[in-house]
C-alpha cells in the first residue's frame, strides 16, 4: 500500500488516535488543561504526526486530515469528560483552506455547551509563501466566534513575531529550543525575559514548551512564566494524568528555590532603576517651544526635558531643540507653538523598581538612535525623574565588579554576601533547609609545612568535593574564606550526601599522603608555642543546622548556631558530622554522627 493509500484508509476509517499532554500552571502548581496531539495507526509508517502531515500535504489532503484531527481530538476529550481547557493544533494552510467548517464547529459545540470557552486553537507560524493578511483575518474571525488563539512554537521560525503583533493571541507557546537548558544559558534566559516583557505588554499568556528537567521548571517559575508543558510535567498520553507528575508536584510542594548563582543576577533581584534617578526641570504639554528652549539654555548640563500632562509623562524633548532653533526662521515659525511639536512622544518609560539588568535589556532593544536620550522614571505611572544611559552603564559596571568581588578569588564560589542573600531567600520562602558549616581540621600546620600553594590546592579540592556531592539545582555551595565553607541543602538526602563528602575528602587526603610518600599518616610541625608536634592530615568537620519553618527570623541567628555546631563537630577527631537536633520536636539532645 502506498502512503497515499494508507492516508485515504485512515481518513475513511477515522483511524486517528489522540494523545493529551497536560498544561501546568507553573505559579500555582495545578493543571489547567491539555494539548491534543494526534497519532496515526500504531503499526503504520504514518504513526507520527510529521509523517502523517507530510504525506497529506503531498497528496493534497491536508484539509480533510486536519478537520478529522480536530474532530477526533475534541470528541475524545469530551468523551473522557476531562476538566479544563483543550488546546488543538491547526496549520495556517488548513485554516485558510476551510478545515474548520461551520458544520464541524457546530457539531462539536452541540456536544458541550461550554466548549467554546475552553477550546483554544494553536496555530504555527505560516510559511513565507502564504498570504499573511489572510491568515490574520482568519484568526480574527475565529476569535470573533469566541474561541481563543495560541501562537505555537514561537521562536522556531521567522514570521511568528509578526503574527504575534498582528493577531494579539491569547497565548504564546515558547518553542522548546528556548526552554532546553535555560538554567545553564544566560542568553536563553535573557531571550525568554524579553519575550515575557512583550507578552505582558500585549496581554498574552506564555506557555513554555518542552520542560524536561526540574531546573528548567524552577527557573521558568522564578521568572514568572505562567504556564508550562513538557515530559517533566506529563507525557502526551491516551488517558492523561489528572494531576502533574510526582516530580513536578514535589518541586512545587517543596517550594524549592533555585541555587544557580547567576540566575539570581539575571532575574529581578539586585539593584534597581531608582539608583539612576535624577531630578530635572520639566515642562507641560502647554509650555511653548520658546519657553522649553529657555529652560535648556539655562541648564547646559541637562540633556533632556520631560514633558508632563498633569503628573504623567507623555514625551521627551531632547537637546537637539537648541540646534533646531539656531535657524532663525524655525524659531520664528515655532516659538509660540506648544513644545509637544518637537517631543519624542514614545520615550522609554520605566518603573523605579525595574532591575538594572532588565532596564539595560530594554535600552538595548530601543536601539542606538535613542541611546542619548536615556529614559523617564515613574513610580506607579507617576513621573519621578529621568535617568541617563551613561549612569546605567556605570551602574552595570559597578555591579559586575561587585559580583566579581563577592566571589571567592581562589574557588570562585559565592562569598559571604551571596550566601546571606540565599539564606534570606530561603527564609522568605519559608523553606525547610539544612545549613552546613564545613571546616578543615589542622589546616594551619599543613599550610605551614607544605606551603601556601599546597594549601590553596587543598582548599580547591575541598570546593570540588562539595560541588560534586550536592544537587546543583537546589543546593548552594558558598566559600566564606580561608578553609570555611557553607552548604545550604534543600536536598532531603543531605545526610548521606554529607557522609559521602567526608568519605571523598578522606580518600583524596590519603591519595595526597601516598603521593608525598607520607604513608605513615602524620607529619611533624611546630605548634603555636613553638613545640614540635605530630599532626595528622587535615580532616573535615561539618556542623549542620536544620532550619524549619518560622524557626529563625534572621540570617545572623542561623550563623550563630552554625558556628556552635561546627565547634561541636571539631571536638571529634577525624572527619565528622554534627547535627543540631534541638530544632526537632521531641529530641532535646544534639547528635553526633562520626564518619
Ligand atoms: P507541537 O504542537 O508544538 O507539539 C509539541 C510537540 O512536542 C509534540 O510532538 C509533543 O509530543 C512534543 N513534546 C512535548 N513535551 C516535550 C518535551 O518535554 N520534550 C520534547 N523533546 N518534546 C516534547 P508530537 O506529538 O510529535 O507533535 C509534533 C507536531 O505535530 C506538533 O508540534 C504539531 O505541530 C503537529 N501536530 C500534532 N498533532 C496535530 C494535530 O492534531 N493537528 C495539527 N495540525 N498538527 C498536529
Ligand atoms: Mg501545539
Ligand atoms: Mg509547540
């Protein structure tokens, strides 16, 4: 049988099988509905949608196939009595060629009265050969009939941005390319943030597609992306789950905070635009051009002049007004006209609370032409002042220098400030977590005898051992300085991870002893009073404070207890772990776990 014949037989027998993939509300943790995805007969070459649709296209049978897909998907969805929304796919070609006939829609709507509010049509971008205006008007007609529209696979091709601005879809589905590894790629993160800004302006809801890993889900959620879909949340299935996957649920219930240090830099946290605020004289929409000119002449340092209507900024006059008025005839012609004639009526207006990083992205998107004008700052839409891009660049540089300074130069791990910030974040989230104070024993004599270089190597080795044994998505490793480290665990198996850390450290030390041919296991050095002493090789002490909800209010309270438990751990010879059990209900004593 040729593929064409197979397709004809599929259409005759309605031999199509819908799968449903859950769509999750990333902010609240529940399902909001499903996307219907179609499969051909399981044993056939036309099982996968790509093969099915390619054959239909070649055989000129796309329209009947897509009509049948929609029919089969919606009918099955209603038969299962699934709750929530249903996203169905339709290609622009099929839409224009009339796959959604009135008959089909009527038949489906007759089955369930509220279907109209629950059905969303996902449209992929049109091919360059298609008539874009016709696609736009087709979609608008669909919207007028009360259906919602989603733009599918945004970012996959080139024309989807255009379709976005023309159609103003209710949902925009971000292609999985931008989701895959977003936790590891600052560039993807920036891209998604920009998309989110456009979505906010156009009131579209973003659905992130292809979430396969926990770290991706966490970053997207922290960024404020509303909806998500992907294997990590739920596979496309014949009978889909009615809740999100256990793993996704767990990530949500545990309210995990991402431990990835740079996502914090790129995300909203950090320094905000109000740092750039400058107060300058302003004018109103009724001020004459001549009066505006006089203000600029009287203030030679001022590069822009904001124009207000009441307290709301409506435009920006630039210093070029002075040049323009140097031509006498222009001055004669316009001096009594309102200054609004010369203003840029679409300046960059940003809220004082916007992060510096976000603002810099917006400025870049504005392009070079507007760079000199800077931006207007508002507080709840009310004018507050102006900011210059020069000041913005200074602030960005300062921030970068500070970040470099916050990192420990030897291990490049985050230092005190970011450690405290992460603890604050975990406290704010009312998270259960485990603070580990990690300290080397007998580091000083080791450093004295084997030299600073060896000492540095040992510190780096400790950092590597710690990093290797944490879950980098959710556990945070910081370096306070010297031989002191902090690990903030959200992993529930923190205890076994700590035991592995101790064992790995001891192994590394005995390798070192072998290399130095110090198999005896000790070496001699002078103590603080100058007496010759025998020292064992450095070992690791870990003091642990479990932090449960509402137990601590401030970072420094935790730091005090952490220092105490570290001291306790150090009392035991060899690598050891000491857990503060005071916080556990019922257990009055602290426990010691020797490695
Ligand atoms: P799509 O609409 O963008 O659907 C998402 C695709 O991504 C689906 O592939 C889905 O199974 C897959 N997917 C979901 N989560 C993940 C994930 O975490 N990782 C990865 N790598 N993939 C994931 P599928 O089912 O093979 O469908 C492929 C395409 O075929 C769809 O892309 C859609 O454009 C088209 N298609 C499927 N069913 C229909 C239909 O009924 N009508 C029309 N017109 N097109 C359909
Ligand atoms: Mg789709
Ligand atoms: Mg898609």
